[in-house]
C-alpha cells in the first residue's frame, strides 16, 4: 500500500454520502420554504465532507494508538494499523484537516450571515468549533466519548439535528417544528450505521475495552436497539409526509425504506458479528437515497 492509498483509505470515502445526507435534507426543507442559495449549498457540502474526513483521520489515529485496531478487527485495515502512516504523519494530517474545517466554517458563516449582525455568526462559529471537537474526540484522548458509549448520542445530534436544522437555518434564518421529523429520521438512520459498525466490532471492541453502547447493553439488545432506530426513522418520515402532504410525490422518499426493511430482515437473521460488514454500505446508501429523494421533491415537483 502506497502512502497516497493510505491517506485515501484513512479518509474513508465510502462514509461521505452519509455525511452529506443531513445537508441535502436541510436544503430540501429550505426549498420547501422558498429559500435556496447555491453558494451556501456548496460550502455546506464542503464543510460537512471536511468534518467527516477529519473525524475519519482522528478515528484511525485514536483507535490505532489505543490498540483497538488490531488483528481481531473486522473490515479493511486502517492506515496507522498497517504501519504505512506513522503517528506523526497522521497527527499532522488531522491538524491540517482541522485548519481546512475552520476556514470553511468561516466562509460558510460569512456567505450565510455576513458579519454585520454578530449573533447568528457567533452561534454558528461555536457550533462549528463544537463539530470539529466532536470529530476529534470520538476516539482521541483519554476522555474519548466513543469509548464511553456516547457515540450514538453525538451522531444523532451532529448528523441529524444539527446537520438538518442547522443547514435549513443557514438559508431561511428560522426553524419549524415540522422540520424536526426529517431531522430525527436522518439522525436515527445515521446512528443506525454507527450501531451496525459497533455490532460488527462487538467482539474486538469488548476485548479492547472500547465500551460502545453495544458492548454496554449486549449484542442481542444492540440488535433490538437497531430495530428501534430504523423504525423510528420510518415513523418520522411517514408523519412528515402526511403532515406536509401536497400531492402523491411527497410519498416518494418512502421508497428508500424498501432496502432499509430488507436490511432489517438481514440483521434479524444474523448472529455472527462479522457478517454485518456488508450491511454497513447498504444502510448508509439507503440513508443517502432518502436524502436525495427528499431533495428531489423540492427541485422537481415544487
């Protein structure tokens, strides 16, 4: 493996569609409200992708340093684990990535709000800094929240509520109660992807003393929790579709739940952790499909 391939591997490009799902849904909600700005859209996408890459670099570093990424781990070998990238190199990459994150946050805030009225810029600057912090602290440091069973909560908040409602606010400068429903759905599905990852890594995480929520509650309860996450997402989108009903097309996003329910059946039948690995991509892409269908509604039918 070359260093270039190691960096690409550490960036985990397959995670990027899931990371932009919240931005697509927040933009769709703004479109329904008659608001859209191509510069905000592009910068929001770039910022979210940059956050995700920073998180992936930090996750590679944190799990590598702690020894969680070892021969027991299922899935592709990580950059630090393989030895192709050294600690100093990966740490330098994280720092550079954080600088890029911060620059993009400033640019996004300026385009969305300017700097004349400082309340909104300050709020979003704090949210941007918190997002960078959350990206790093998932696995890095003694107080890494991913090792204390808090990863699910942070994914729900940052991939769901903040991504959807925050991006909507960038366009509209206001929020609605109805917008909570698709935000909850994207948050629950994104948390489902993390939970599936933790189900897959149940044995290796337990050996490495990485106390994910699945390790804390047990494998079988982790599967039940998975059912609850995905069903809550379905109920949220059903409710949103009926409340916002303007025509048959508002039901199109429900098509994304066909592969999700097929996935649920697979999870129900699977009791060997390593067999969950192929399901990760399916659930992540199904979540992205839901976001694309919601986004398509505002661009095609409205």
